[in-house]
C-alpha cells in the first residue's frame, strides 16, 4: 500500500490466507490485515480504494480488514481465533 503509511497512521500489514499458505487456486483472493494507530473513516476509505486499484492491476481480489493497533494488540479482537490465525500463518509484509 505504497504511499499510504504516513497518511493513514499505518503500523503494519499482514498477508495471510490460502495464497500465503500456498494452497490457493487462481481465483483465490489475497487477504490482508492492515493495522493502523487509529482507524478513521478517511484512512479506511483510502486503504480500501487502494486495495481495489491494486486488485484491478494484479488481476485478483485483495480483501482488506482494517483494524486499530489497540484492538489487534489488546482489545477483544486480540484474543479472537481470527487474530490468532493471522498471527500464526500471516506474514508481516510492511511495518
């Protein structure tokens, strides 16, 4: 998500899911979790818009979940199976 880090307060991005595990098919999406210092409507929209543009350029869907740093590290989300899965199988692709 080039160019968005400073504009959105991006902390890190994790890629996870079937494409990362290597068991996806050509129609599989690329799953990303984008962690921000604070989630705002503007930041979320800019990230989702950029993901859509990249999807069109790359020829596959990029599915993005935008979360706050607090939620992912210490909120209820932090102890969810979803967060556990992202941490276990995900690859940090930007920080």
